[in-house]
């Protein structure tokens, strides 16, 4: 589905960190945007008028590329992997820097051959002001041929785009600039994973006629084999005789389903799919959310978690970063959505699916999941 250029993203507005008690998250977010917009109106307006227009990005001569996505959430880091793959495809001789927040991007993209460095800003810049200033000065000392603000509505991403030195700057047009931009009226993909690719392809002066890149962790064969052995040990079988389905039961705030809901869901699912082996993927806090009823795997290492998931026949997860990690590992993934838009943030790719659970019981969701599992009965991915 194609849509007009999107407005501010709602994915990070569920329960943003640092919101004062008693203030609704959306109201606080709007207030913060107004305050930041007031102080940096000149910078935002200047970079908005300097953005690369459709067809202006040259096919050759782009050697130093910067991708800006200063967000600490795992899912948001993973959702720029198609954009990274597109930069690698269009400019295979280039060198890429990435600005992120937190540590997820370093694990996800640190092994990519074209990635020179990943600059990770603190997730709480105000608490680490000196380090943040040092990193920003390091970033500003570089010269880029192309800098990309990979998100729409992110003031931190747009501020970075304004601060860095680049011949071409690419991002969604600022609504305050007016309707003069040639970007106005162009159809934009609904899914967040495709938007950065859409920007790059539309700005690119050449012709691109291929499918959008998938989310991809690019796991090594050694990682997959070691993970296969670990999973076999968890199940007590050298070669599992049944299909293995991973369950990740954690999510933030209102996106999380409680233990009782998951147990009703899994009881119904096992009645419908008795040949399935359930493995719980334990969240970072290290506590089972399924009553320790099932075999479980726990790690705080994202690469190891992805490798174990890659050996599963399917994953069912609430809407969260691990859901996107499962997609990037190559396992067919079913996402359960109760708050955010599955069209924007659902598991990305043809082997995956999403269920809006708001009007459904746990047993009804299980019936849908059972039908979905039936399409992956061979266990290949």
C-alpha cells in the first residue's frame, strides 16, 4: 500500500522514557517537540530547505555516507537495515558511518564490510552531556558526500542532519518549509522499514527496479551451527523431531500481554498444533513470563539470540524489538498487536504475519496463529 509522505512517527510514543508522572505521553511528546522546535527553528528550517530533491543524488561520486538514527530501541535500529542494504547496493564502493543511540546497532551492523564506524550516542544525552558533546564534535569533524536522516519526525535525527557536513542531505521534507518541495504528493510506503529505502531510491538519479531489501542480520554459518547445538541441548534432542516455535512474551507498556493471556493462548495453540515444541525466549530481565512451563533460552547477546531463533521453524511475539530481530534472523514471525499499527511496524516480509488482537480472545488469536503455522509446516526458512 502506498501513502502520502508520512507525518510524525507514533512508534516511540507508547511509553517514552523520562515522561513526568501525571502527564499523558502524547501531550508530553507534543510539548517537547514544540520546545525543541522553538529553540532550533532556524537550524531545522535551514536543513529543510537544503534537502536533496528527487532525482538529484548522483549515481557516482558518493564515497562517504552517514546514516542517522539516534534511537536506542532495538526495533528502530533493525528497521534501518533495509536502508543500509540499499546504500550498499547503490554505492558498493562507499564507506558508511552510522549514528545510533545505545549499543544495539554495534551488534547488528558492526560486521558489515562497508560500515566504517558506529557512533553510539548515550540513550540519555542529558545525563552524559560531556560524552555526547565529544561524540558530536567527532561527527562534525568528518566530511560526507551523503547524510541521511532515516526517520520522519525525529528531532534528534534532523538536528544531526543539520550539524554534519555533507554535500547531499536526505530526509523527509519539513512541513514548515511549505509545499515547494518536489517530494510533496509522492506516494510513500506505509511500512517503516521501506521508508528510508524509498527516500534513497527517489533521490537517486539512476533507475532502480527491484524489490525492497529485507531485514537481515547476516549471521555466519558458525553462529548458526553453534546455536543449533545449543537449541538441541535445550530440547534434549540431537535433532528435534517436532517443529520448534519460539515465544517471546515481553514488550513495553501497553503492548505487553500478561502471563494469564499467554497461558490461555498457548493452551489453545497446543490443542490445535500438538506436534509443536514451544521454547520460551526469555527477556533481558531474566525471568520466565510463561511460568517456567516450557524449555527456555536466555542471552543478553543479540547475535546469539538471532542465531538461536534462526534455527527455529517460527516465532510468535508481541510487538517489540525481538519480533523484528526474529524477522532479521530469517525465521517466519507472527507479531501480536494491541496498540501500534501493524501496517507500519508489523513483521516485515512475505513469510511473516501480524494479528490485531484488540477485539479477539486469546483462544481466537491462537486459532489464527495455528492457521498461520500451517503455512510453514515444512519448517524451512
